[in-house]
């Protein structure tokens, strides 16, 4: 690996261990073995590097969550399988989820972070739709991303917050799926 990749890996490690706000440029340098000047050279700033590291962590998280998901495309079985995958990783994902909230709350205080996150949001929504429905990302249009993607993203963030506040009372995949089924039935007027 070169300095750029080493810095990204070091920044990911620091995000998980210290969070976005508490990570310093020196922390990243110590974790990566690179030099301080290489942060500016390769990423422009520590915050830009941390934002790229956060995006990379979320992509890795998405790939791990989607691994082995079963069920017909768009089915409740698949819906449940995705949430089982998400919750199976909650111990290792907890620091990433906490960093997610920290990044969201810091976006206006750190120049450029908001724009970088906004640019990656559509990609994240596409990934969530694909995980839930099995539809390849390149077949999704802007309406899909702004409606279905935003819906799945809101569910994910809500579950993350529940888990961070109190893992014992957070919904299980089975409960989350049952809630989805009941909400759909109510909305469609088909409940028993």
C-alpha cells in the first residue's frame, strides 16, 4: 500500500476507536505510519480524509450486511434477512454508527464535510435499495433513490439510534419485519 491507502486505513481505525471529532491528524499519522504532510497532499485536509474514511467504512458495512441475504427480491423474508445481517454486526458496527451520528452533527461546523456527505448519500440509498430488493444499483432511477432509498435510510438510522441508546430494547429483525408488515397492511387497508 502507498501513503494514500495507508492514511485511509489509519483514518478508518481512528474513526472506530476515537470518533470523528476527537481524531487528530497526528492520530491518523500514528495509525497509518504515513507522514503529516501526506494528509494534505492526498486528501486536502484531515476532515476530508476522515469523511472519505467514513464513506469507506459505510461501504464495507453495507457489503458485510448484504452478504448471504436470502429471500425473493423485495420479499418480507429478504427484508428480515437484511435486518438480521445488520443486527448480527451490531457489536462491530456500534462505533461506526456512533461516528455516523457524530459526522451528521458536525457537518455544518467542519467546512466541506456536508457537501462530501451529501454527494455520497444517493450512493448509500442506492445500496440500501439494492440490498432490500435485489435490484442492481444501475437500474435505479432518481425517483427510486429519493423515495424508496430515503425510506430505507430512515429505517436504518432509526434502528441504529435505538441500538445505540439501548441495545436491550432495540427491535429484533423479527420485530422490525413484523412492524413493516403491519405498517404496510395498515397503509393499504388490508389489516385483519
